[in-house]
C-alpha cells in the first residue's frame, strides 16, 4: 500500500522532525513486543507461520515530494525534515510506501478468513505531538 499524510502543525512550535507509528513492527522478530508476548499468543509472532516475517517492508518515504531517510526504532519512525513545519498552520505532505503480511491466525484488529481480510489501523500514521 501507500499512504499520503497531510499534516497541519497546529502547535506553537516549529517542527524539525515528525514521528510516525509503525504498529505492525510489533510482529517483527526481535521487536520489543516479541519480547513481551509469547510467540503463540494473540500478539505473538507465530501468527505469521513460515511466510514472510511480521513488520513493515518500507518503500519510498517522501516529505513534500523530497525523499527522506527514515529512522526506524521498533514501532516508531522518525523523519528529519529538510524544511521545518511552521507553527500554527504550517503543512507537510508525507508519503510512505509499505508492505506487510497479514497474520494467518489473526491478531488485534486484523485477520483473515480465506479471501476475507479484516484490517484496521495497520498503516503508518502520525504519532501524537504533545
């Protein structure tokens, strides 16, 4: 898939970076989540079986049409901005290409039954700035 996020900075701060959530990386072998949850649990890595491992396979990431190098730390991705987002109304458009395997046995807010796929909130999205 691909997602384009149109971000408006409503804060009084100039933003030099943006954080995105990569929740699907919870299922990546070696993730902090895999250390917390047993492999055979609802949130465990067993759901992926012998298919590709869990987690995102990221493609191109751009901000306002310019390529950026994402810095991924587990379920979070930091984007250092070439042009800061001005306070109180400044905008940026972030595009992320991504792929991930849907767990065979389902998981929280995601699963499949034959040709029926049920997926919610499993796309890269902006983290709350507070």
